[in-house]
C-alpha cells in the first residue's frame, strides 16, 4: 500500500431521525464495514412491557472506510445518511480502540448507561415524551438520579414541573 493512501478509519455518520438501522443495513449491503451499537431497554408501551434493542447513540452510525472518492459517494448516497461528521478540515475519524470498546459494551446484555444528556442550569429543553410532551422550558436542576426540574417563564413568573430525565432533550440555542 502506498504511504500516501489514507488508512481505513472509523467515521461517524449523522442519520435521519430513526434511520440508524436503515443506514446500517444499506452500508452492509454495499459490503462496507458498518457498526451500530445497540442496547437493550424496556419498551414504554401502554399495554405491555417488552425488551427492545435501541441505538446507543440515536441519530448516528459508524462506518469504516478510507473515504476514497468512490466509497465516500456510496456512503453519502446510502438512504438515511445526512452527512459524515467532521469539521472545516474534513471528516474526523474515531480511534479504533473507542470502536472496540463500544463493540464489547454493545455485545453484552448488561444495560449501557449513556450520559450525554447532563445539562447545566438554564439550558433550553423540550419535553419529548410523558404527560408534559411539548413543553419548552429551561433546565433548573437534577432531583435524584433520573428526575429533572424544568421551568417555564411566563408573565414574569415561573412554573416548574418534575420530569423523567429520559423524557427531556436539550434544544440547541438559535
């Protein structure tokens, strides 16, 4: 192999909402090395409880490639792919040891704890499920392990509610 040729690396793909599995299947059909870490979780159905496998990182999938022009186009053309994550200098690869660690974690039946939602006081949030679905507010503080307090300001007054942490998503500042 020529020393100027890029070595294959793992790259993060941003996918359409709930298209992670479609992207993984599309990449695999194209004989590309793809990885979609999943974890078991209890489904929140009203009529029954069911253990289902969901992506550890919703909205993302990993692909191993040297990003040669042909493969790069095939990756981007895959149904559900939005973009390859990177910066102004181009795509950013994920170290192999990080992918290996995620593969080990995702292969077990032990619940994986993800902690990217940790919020700071004042962060804008949206309640995405539960009885307060659709409420926009600001994060106030954590109340116990998995409950957050969200406040809504109106007319110079504040109304606050306690919401399960998994029911809240941070909203990017605009």
